[in-house]
């Protein structure tokens, strides 16, 4: 039985959330895709430059319903993280996401995004290849999608790199995940010129699931503990699957215009 989202549940201290959100053993997008789908086929490349392993995506069936899944991907080991660029996509990663969203729109498939990134990669090569424009186009593609879309923050949700996949009808968050404009270290460096004040910055930033729910930034908090104990990855994935099935059923019968207008209204409230 799923526990409901609840602002009454004891909340973690922001510094604890940062540590938990960066845990390398968290569920990844690829694991979730294969847990929740009856079958799943990964798709590669942006058809322009290359394949960015920091974005994982493809097509699967969720309880018999065709869906597109896209997400930022980290690894569990140092080798895997290096291969995935620590979950920080280049421009070609977001262009791959755009391609998958446009394909989903053509076939009226719902899109599910899983997000765990400290942000888009920011070096000269990323800028040369147009990462800023790719992020903007990804947000635009999700915003005009004619099928419902749902994003789930499963770890770090950093800056535009996370928002690029989160312009969705519904935004959910794991209770030990975070969503913020930048990292506490970046915040402390900009505000006080002192990275050692990151924990202090974390308390000011309002990026915990409870804070975000109260602010209306997220619509649902997904518990990761039951009776004080951490639930297994399989149990968590099963809970997410149950929630997704119900949510998509709730959108059945709604027109493309109604879906787009609902999404637009969600973001206009800010």
C-alpha cells in the first residue's frame, strides 16, 4: 500500500538531503525503465553529432501502454560515472531528448522523465555545441507535447540541466531528492565567496521535497522509507510504477489541447 505524499512526514535536514541525493547507489533512469516497463528499447543518438550517455531514453510498455522514457543517467561506480559524464549532459544529450519527445508527440505517447543531475555540462565544448539552446528547445518540446508528461526527481535536480526535462503536467520528487537553481557549494561561493559554508547555504535554499511541495513546485512526494526503514529499490520502483499507471489513467480521454493548457496553467502560476 502506498503512503500518501505528506508534509506531515518528518523531513530530512537539507544537508542530509544533499548527501542522500548524491548517493551513487540510488536508482538510475535505466534501472527504473527496466523495472517499470513490460519491455523497453533504448534509442541512441541525436542524428546530428553523437550519442550522449548522460541522457538515457527509449520506448517501452507500462502496463501495456506505450510510453517514452527519458532521463539523466549516472552510474554506481567511478567507471560508470565517467562513462555517463556524471549525469551532466552535453548539447547532443538534450537533442536526443528532443528527438524522443518529438517522436512521442507524433505517436501520442506519454513521456516520463527521470531526473538526477547536478546540471548540464558546462565547458567550452558544450557551449560550442549549443547546450543552452538545446536546453531551451527541450523545454519547448515538452511544453507543446500533445500527450501527458510526468517528471520524477530521483536524486539531484540541478539548474537548467534538470528543468530541461521537467516542463511536465506533473512533477514528483523522492522524499530524499532535491531540486534547486544550483548546488549549495555554488550558492555559498557566489553569496559568501566561501564554499565551506555549503551546509549553511543548504538551509536557505528551500530545495527539500517538503519545501518544494509547500511552495507548489512539486505535486507529489514519493516516500523512500516505511516505518522508519529504507525500502528496497524494487519496492520503490514498484510504487513509482503504480503511481504512474494511475496518473496516466487519470489523463485518459482528455484532448491534446486540454493537456497542453493544463501544463501551461501549471507553470503560469509561478
